[in-house]
């Protein structure tokens, strides 16, 4: 039996946004804080890490 897979917290979905970006847009501060505690990133943060 394999370990359960985890959801991709930085998945870029609807509107080309990550869950963190969507939570910020909706002023969902509690969700933003939780996502940050899980090391979630915005598209801009992901692209800046990829170019390093």
C-alpha cells in the first residue's frame, strides 16, 4: 500500500492563479495565513524561483 498523495498547493488553475492568489483576491485572510503556513506561493513567486 502506497502513501496517500498530497494535493499540489501551488497548482495553477482557474484564471491562471494559485490557491494563494485566489485567497488574496477574496480577502480570505485566514486561508492566506494557512496557505502560507503550508509554504504556498503565488505565480510570481513560482516563476522567480524557476529562473534562479
